[in-house]
C-alpha cells in the first residue's frame, strides 16, 4: 500500500485540514499519516480559535514519520507561520521528498485568515521550489503573483509566473470564478484546462484539502501529474455531487461517497 503524509492544520469539525486529508487518502486506497501544524477550533460557520504547533515539536513529528514509515508522497496545507514553513522545507529537503503537493492555504472557506504575509513569503522562497505541484485557488494565486485574475488567460499567465519563480508544476483552481469551475494546469511546459461546470451544492468546506490529498495519492501510485489531477477531480466531483448536508454553514464533502456498506439509516 502506498503511504501519503499530510502536513497541515487540524479541523475539529472534520471537514477540512488533516481530517479531510486522511479521509481522502483512505478513500483513494492509500495509508494516510499526519503531522499537525496547528489546532483550529472551527465548524462549518467559521474559525473560533487557532493554536499553532511549536517549531521543534513540528520537526519531531516529521522525523518520527520519516524514520519509520517513509511516505511515497507528501501534501502540505495550512502552515500558519514563517518558522513552521522553514522547518517543513528543511526537513523535506533533508529527506529528499520526491512527490510533494503544496496547497498554499491562506483563507478558510468561512473567510478566516490562516496565514501571514511572512509565512507566504517563506512559502514562496523555501517550500515551493521543492514542490512537484502547487495548487492555489484564484485568490491564493493572486497573492503569490501580485496579479489580478479575471479570465482563463489570466489564470494561465499566473500559472506561468509561479512556475518560472519556483520551478514546480502549477494547478490554479477555478472554483472562485463566476462563470465556471475550470482549472488550469501548467506541467512540463504544457497547459491543460480541466473544464467543469459548477455543481449546485453550497457545501464546499475542505475542497482544496481534499483535491490536493487525492492528487498526492495518485502521484504516490506513479501517475503523471496530468493523470493524477484528472483522477483527483473525478473523485472530488463525486464527493461534492453526493450532496452531503451537515452543519449550519458551508458543510463538508462526502469523502466516502463511493464506500459501500450494509448499514441503512
């Protein structure tokens, strides 16, 4: 079984962060492991409090994983401070990680800020150059590039700028677009547009975490970046289309929509 590590924040309500990552990894046939960067007190209506992990303890978590069950792929999510970014980058470089997917989480679905300007700067300088794939949404891509993104051509231009600066493949997610949900992938010098119509479901809590985790699973299995993205998009489309409706705000996806049981509610 392929092993995948998530380095991200904890969402106690289970819809995003490491909880969404681990559910996704199980549903995609991988053994999931987690290193926690931050504890958040949140639910579908918003983030109430955040408590960040100490850098030294973060390092010990990473070492504990790599020294025993070495992952075939790693994904990173919420990294709330410059110091934590630096620890992660140093340890992943030390261990020579090959399949690294970075979801540059900056704002929660509810709108809460989950990163600082210093952590974003460290992310660009220290972590992104180590990545196989970076998966920003449109607002995150605007922060990373300093560009305004309104059109598909803008998304392509932003992907090229990020790629030129860090060398990684780039997937800009179009869920924040007003017209469609098309994603733009720049990998190996080629641009691929993944077309997708908006799904009539307001419950999208944790979509970025889920997509990046599914991609990491597919890379761990040896897929090309393009195939890994396509398979991950197929999975997340099913998880959104299942229509799970929990909580009073933007609810979570049904990560196990394709897992069959005999239980009937």
